[in-house]
């Protein structure tokens, strides 16, 4: 186990983007793939703030878009590390769209991504210990542990299937 201890608050990232015509489809809504790219960048910054090492995206859990954002809206992405394993970590990213005229915000998606820290040899390397502090940190950590168990099981089943 790593000796360095990091609190979730120190991994927080907030990114704000204006939705421009080049980010939209032909009905003026933002491209889902564009939102996924913004999510990946936001989450990678949180993961690096946590690990202080090179990190790569290993996986992004199922992502659904609950509401559409459109040309002229402001996208607000907030990321934080929820859970750390030995070499991997889960980052949660909440995405909201903000109407710039009214300030009203709508929750459009939440994504959970797994990053792996790499050493100089390009192989997975240890990450620090995550120490949840607030009740919200603890709830997120608990929920992330459950998701992590599911992913580990799904990965093991996938490996087993490939062997057959
Ligand atoms: C991610 C990667 C480094 C994992 O390498 P690996 O040799 O399979 O790693 P391991 O089996 O030793 O697993 C390392 C950790 O990653 C986790 N992990 C690996 N693949 C995972 C996946 N698909 N989903 C969730 N977690 C995963 C493992 O659970 C383990 O976590 P732990 O150390 O915290 O227990 C490797 O698959 C890779 O380089 N993938 C390409 C990454 C990439 O190009 N991303 C896009 C651009 S950034």
C-alpha cells in the first residue's frame, strides 16, 4: 500500500465549455462523442491530480444522456476520484448544461471512468491511498467499491470466455 494519502477534495476538477456550432449535430444538439471527450479530459485531470503519475483510461462505464444540451449552452463538468485500488482509480464526472441567460442548470449525465497509473516502464504502478473525509466522499467511495466489484467480476468472466 502506498504511503501517500490523498483526500478526494484535492482531486476535484471543474471544466466549463461553451457549446459552439462545431460541437453540435444538424439539429443543434451537442454531439454525444464530444461530451464523452470532455468527460475523459476532466476525469484524466482528476486522476493525475490524485496519482501524480501518467494515467491512461482503461474503461468508461455505460453512459446515458438524460437531457440534451444545445448550441450556446455552457457545459459544466465536475470530476473527483471516488475510489483507488492498487494501480487503478475510479473517477466520477457529473455533467450539467447551463442556460447562460437564466443560469438554470440541468443534470445531463454522470460517468464513471477507470484510469490506470503507469510507471516509467509503461506498466501499471501503485497509486496513493484515497482517504474519504466527508459523508458524501464516504457514500461515493462505498458506491464505487460496489461498481469496482462488478467490473472485476465482468473482466474475469470476459477473460474466461476468451479462453474457450
Ligand atoms: C489499462 C492497461 C494499462 C491495463 O493493463 P493490464 O496489464 O491489463 O493491467 P492489470 O491486469 O495488471 O490491471 C491493472 C489495474 O487496472 C484495472 N483494470 C485493467 N483493465 C480494466 C478495465 N477494462 N476496467 C476496469 N479496470 C481495469 C485492474 O483491475 C487493476 O486494478 P488494481 O491494480 O487497482 O487492482 C492496459 O490495458 C492498457 O494500456 N490499455 C490501453 C489504455 C489506453 O490506450 N487508453 C486510451 C488512451 S489514454
